[in-house]
C-alpha cells in the first residue's frame, strides 16, 4: 500500500489577530493520535502571507504531520477534518497537503 505524508498548517491566531486557545491544538493532536496512533508536531512557527477578497493576512502557523497509508477512507477523513478545523480555528481556509513518501 502506498504511503503519504499529510501536513496540516494551523494558525496561531484567529483572522482578527487574537491568539487561538492552546486547547484547540491539544484537541486536534488528540484526534490525530486517536486515528493514526502518532502525530509529529513542528511547533517552531512558520510565517505565511495570503490575500483573500483584497485583504492581506499574515499568518504564524505550526505544522502537524501524519505519515499513513493512502486510501480513499483516509482522504475522506482529511477532507472532513479540514471542515472541522476551519470551524474550530474560525478560519477562511485550512491548508492540508498530501505528498507520496517512501520509508526506508
């Protein structure tokens, strides 16, 4: 079965600039560990800039990484997770990417 690395970028602040509560990150971590048995968290903030409807947003984000088999069920899980995260973190968009990987 092919493997993929799923990366989730989660903002440290709401779109209005206020800090997101740590519990929301902990809830997401628990959810991923319950589903996959492991998660890697890159907690060194990374910066990003994007424009939506003419407004510029400057984000500081952390990255959650999950390596797992690539199946339609897993893709559905991440699609549904994205919707939950957009609501949980009150975001216009949440970026989740999948990249094929090989483990040696």
